[in-house]
């Protein structure tokens, strides 16, 4: 009986300690975000990294690492560091919500930061495999765009059509249909002009 009581007491104390740690991590995350909102990006990044180091199992850890990487790229001009940080999100937290967004932004960094369209294509392909609808749709669109830029027009067309054909609960993706139809018309015109120049 005493053993059971001690076990229950230890469990209660352990859970209470976890709750206190989680509150600390939440407070640290909110403080870092306030610094970010105030435009103190360097301090915010340091605080995000500290949170991940001190509370790696916190529900905020993947968010903190993600926002550190995004801030490094968008506000601090640290492109290579941003890639490393976003890859760390994928390595440490592959099944958390921010992993799919980290993969999408890795692809965007190769596209926009380095103009490396071939590598961007590779990274966008990875992002299309995630179940997050927003990430998948943006990745399909950008994948097709980069395929088109690199002259892979047939594959670009097929990818755009895949995005149009995507459905949610059996309902076709009609929101992107007008945009994609306009893009396909532009695609057809570009192919027509290219063929006309070669003849």
C-alpha cells in the first residue's frame, strides 16, 4: 500500500514539474516573439535558440526553431544559417506541424535566395509529400513554376494539372482553377512562341 501511494505521489510531482517547465517555455516563447514583433530580430533569434536548447521537448520548440530560421533568412540576411536552422526543424521535429513549412521554406530559399532552380525543384518535391494542404498546394504551384523555368514544360504542365485535380473531401480544388487555367494559357503561348522561333 505504501509503495502504491509513493508511486502515485511521485507521478503527481513529476506531472506538476512538467507543467511548470511547459509554462516556463511558453513564457520564453512569448517573450522572444514580443522581441521579434518589436523588430529586435537578433535578440529574438537568440531567445528562440535558447528556448530550444533549454526546452527541447516543449510544444514551442519546433515553432521557435522555425521562426529563428525564417528570421535569419528574411530579416538578418543569413541565408546559409537559415537553411541549417530549418533543416534542424526537420531533423529534430519531423512529425510536428512546423516540419512541412520548414521544408517549403527550404525550397523557397534555394529558389529565391540562391536562384538554384534545380535544387528548389528537389526540395519542392519533398514538400509536396506532406499532408498539410497549404504546404502541398504552394509546393505544387512553385514546383511547376520552377520546372517551367528550367525548360521542363511537360512536367510543369502535369504538375499544374495535378494541383488543379487535387481535391479536398472529394471536392475539386476550384479555388486555384482560374489562376491555374491562366497559367496554362501562358504556358501554351510560351511553348507556341518557342516552337515558332525554331521553325
